[in-house]
């Protein structure tokens, strides 16, 4: 019988990081407020008591230093799990992430490995002030040398954080903050998937909706609504934004002929743009309708009282379903 | 300012406070002095040859370090065998003190690769082009040394320190402030070595700072000292003292070596547009190599030695030229190799495509088995 436990995404991340720290004494955790407090979302709660201040410690409020020192520690053989407190606070570290972390393995022709995980709670829906609700994934997915992933459920949170820490390459690990408290079964014995595999969460025959992170739950909701209306939707959790596991999407689109890609980020030059272009190339003769992108708008993330209008919900997905079904 | 050799090459300890540094000079032997001179002359010759190669179109760019040999050779020789060096991009002199193959620097500026030397081999890390970025890597590395307990054990076989190099212009970058802070709060065994060559391309040092640079660390808790950067002995002694202290657990220190960029910022620069010939002449009269030659001659070193160094320089220049001309073009594979450490489907797809495309033109000979299989992902 499978060894499973029910956890929230937050608790699953905590358990996954704890397991990684137990398994490898070179794993370090740092960032703003991660030690005694356990981070503003409590993801690293309790780790200080178990591992002590040489394994988990608070960084000064200096994001470039957080990533820059993670790089130096990687050169010394450590595996850092660095927390950036909120999505909108990652930009002071942009040079260290895109020009240093992402490129040092290439610059050194493989002599330097960069096993660094940058954890970023991302996305909106929590009624926050500016800079606390953004979706910066496209910046990082566009940068060669980085891997970018986002779990959507507790089981993936538990396993993907461990796989990210084990990776020899830098991983930007995007945590869907409004889903932190979403619960689900976590299988403790072995992961079902690799870090960079996409997966079909719900099979269907008429339309494929591919999404990731916080939008996966929304996509499943839309699939339920559509079912009641007699439209069969296949839901794909992309899980990895760089690289993207196009094989799973291609197989699905060959079956359904219709693809909607959904995320919170604005759609202009986005993950969905890339998927739409690639699917047009790979599935041209299978498509019954153009690939439709559903996302936020290409504006600064709005004030909290307006975020419901900004964030795509099941109704907005259904509007897109109607459009692709009309072809 | 710590200075032991004045511009005439006369040795003196100007103040009692500098005695703590002077002792390291007294520990040196004649062979050390000769090594310092040889290395300064060698790197000057190399530098001039590299500029000539750039002018002949053999390199896209060259970054001369002429005038900074005292700061680089003096400090470089004070770095111990266990210590790690995180340079900026003008540290050719520091590189030779640790046996780095000068051709790897030529290759980088020729555009054969982005550096590519093994940083673990000589403990001399890759050149960093974004100013100040390497100081945070050095801080992280030094934090790691602390975590491993390889500081202040009292065993010179075990204890380690780290040194990072940067210029006056780079001090304006936020990363250097953050690195000073990280090193201070973690008591990291890290020496910050600032070569103040007084010019950041066309901007004078006054653009970058309102306080003397050796005092830049004070607010972060990192004490500092200014040393005459054109006095190889003072640079050696001050660096030796603070690397020893860092290894012994006394934490970070900032050294400002006051020197002068005699040449251009790079071969693309024209300093005659922004600085006076008088200023350059003033500093040429304080040339670190001429100054040290005067000192050596006053110590009885004869013309034979200087002739020998001159001949060695000619030989080095000839070797550098020959080797540069013979450098092979990089392989197509280098574009895709090492973008990631682990397999990545997009990289392999694009590699296969370019191989096939080049093959169709009869150009590059692909090195794969001809399979060119495209994987859409999910490989891991």
C-alpha cells in the first residue's frame, strides 16, 4: 500500500526541504526571515531547530547578495536553497541570476556546477500591496542556463523541491502562493514524475487546457463546468516552464485539435506565446482552431480591489472554450 | 598610505604603524625580489604584445593593465597556496603569480571562448565582466570556508582565505556594498583588493566616490588601508598581513592600492579625449617597474639580470604571437556544450538542427553519429 499523507502545499514544501537537508549535509537554506520565523509564509518553519544556524540562516535584505553568495557557495560545493520573499523583490538580484548564475557553467565550460534553487512565492490572489502578486516566469524561462518549474499541488511540491535541489543546474522554483494552503495527498516513497515532465491531470477529447502553478486548479474547475455543458476537456499541468515538455502537449492536441494555454502572467511574450508558436509548428495539420492564450493583462499588476478582474478565472477559460469550439 | 619604496626606489619605513607590514619585507629573500621584478616585467611585455596583436586584428579587444603591475604582482604573491582569487577582468598580473596560462586570457579576448579555464586548478576564478559581481561570489565562497571550519585552526595546511579584485569604478556598484556587508556580518575570511587606477573609462574616481576608497568599508564594519599601488613591496606586505589575518579568523579587510591606468581602458578607448598628458607623465614617472629596478640596482643587482629578463620577455612575446596565430577556431559544439550540466531537450534540438544545416551546406563536419533525433522533452 502506498505510503501517503495529506499535506498543504506549504507543509509539503517544508517536508521536502527537510528531507533534502537530511539527505545531503551540503544543502543550505537562507533568505530573508527564513530562520526563526520560518519565512513570511512559514515554508521553512522548524528547520532551524532541526539543522541549526550553519544550515539555515537569515540573509540581510539584499537580494543580489542572496543569489551572489549562493553562487560562491555553489563554487565551494554547497547546494543553496535561497528564498526570495516575494516575486516583485527578485529584480535586485536580476544580474546575479541571469548574467552570473545562469551563465557560469557555460563560461567555465562545465568546470563550475551551479546547483542553486531560487524559491519565489509568485502570483496574485491574496489581496496584497504592489510587488507581492507578480508572475515573473517569462524573464527566467527566456534565460539560457536556468531551469524554471512551478508545482500546482502538494505531491508535486514535495517531490519537485527535492528534485530541484538535486539538480546540478540552477532552478527557479516558483511557488503558487495563493494555493499554499491547498491540501492533497502526498506519496512519500517515490516521485511519479521527473522534474521537467508535463502530465495529463484529467483526460478529455474536445479541448486541451494547458496551465501551471496557481491556474491548474482553475483549469480543473473549467473542465468540470464544461463537462456539464457537454464539452470534454483535457487538462495538462505543464509543471516545467524551462524546459517545456512539449511531447505531452503535442500528443494531447493531436487528439483534441484545440488548445488553450492559461497563466496569470500577461500574455504578451509569455510562456503561452511560446507554446502557441511551438504547437502551431508541430501540430499544424491537427489543429481545428487557433491556439488561444488566456492570461492576465499586459499592465502592471493592479491594486488588490481590482485583482479579481485581472486574474483569469473559470469563466474566462470557458469564454475561450466557446471560442475554440466555434471553429 | 603605506609606502616602502619612494619613486626613486629608496626603501624606508615612514611610520611606526607601518612596522607591522615592514616585517613581511624583512622575511623576503633576494630570490623573492628578483621574482617580483621578473613577473612585473613579464606581464608588461605580455600586455604590450597583446595590444599589438589586437592592433593586428588578432583579438577583438585587449584590456591593458600597464601601470598596475606593482599592485598585481605584489598582492598576487602574498596570496597563499590554499587561498582563492576572484578577479575582475584586468588581473593578468595576478594571474601569472598563480601560474594561470596566459593563453587562456588571450583566447577569451580573441573570442575563442568566454574564459573556460578551470577555476579549481589554480584557485584563480574566471574573469568577471559585470563590475563587482565577483565580489559576492567571493563572499559566498568565503562563507563556505567558514562553514567548513577551515579558518583559524592554526594549521597552515588547513586554513584558507579569499581575495577579490575590483577597480575604483566598480566600487559604485551595489554588489560591492552588499559583499562588504555579507563579509562583515559573517566574519568571512575575505580581503577586498581595490586597484584605484583613478579612471573608469572616461570617468575620474571623483565620479565614483566622495570618501577615500579605503574607507568605503567602514560603514559596513570592514576596516581598510591605503597602500601605494606602484610599490610592489608595500602591496605584497599589506596583502600578506591581511590575508594572514583573514586566515586566522580576523575577518574581512579592504585594501585600496592607489595606482594609475597608464594605458587606455581598452583598445577601443581613447584617453587623450578626457585626460591631460601632464597627469599621465606624472604617473609614468612613478612607474612601478622602473621604481623597483632602481631599488634592485641599489641592492647590487647587476645588468646581467636585467638583460636576462629582457631576453625572457622577447621569448615570451614570440611564443605568445606564435601560439595565438596557431589557435584553432572553436568547434560548433561549444555553442551548445555546457549551457546546462544536465541534458536539456531544447539545446539538443537546436544543436541537432545547426549540425544538420551546416552539413547541408557542406560546412562544419558534425561530430555526432548522424542520428539527429529530436526529443520534445520529458527526458528527466
